[in-house]
C-alpha cells in the first residue's frame, strides 16, 4: 500500500532526505519524481509555495506547532531545527 502524504508532509520528506535547503521549485520536482503527492491544481508551484510559507517560522510563529520550515535565503527553505 502506498503512503499518502499531505503537501507539507511530502515537502518534509524531501527536505529530510536531501539534508539541505531547497527552493520550492526543487522540492516540487522531487515530490513529482518520487510520486509523493499528486497535484491537481493548475499552479502546483504556487500551492506548494503557499503551504511552505504557511508553515514557515517567522517571529512568534517560530514557536507555533504549525511551524515546520525555516526561510534561510531568498526563496530557500530548510526544516526547522
């Protein structure tokens, strides 16, 4: 049985396995190549980028239970340590 991931979970798997920071474009390409999530949206990159931003630590959100990612450069993210 194939594991079904959410968009955020798929991005977490990609970043964990890569063990490096990545851009949303790179994350999307890896999600697709590994078939971790099937995007049905017309703009899958926009959807992924939105989910990453929603779960990125910023200010007080850094302590939020929804914070998973950390922005470390222009449009480059890694898992929150």
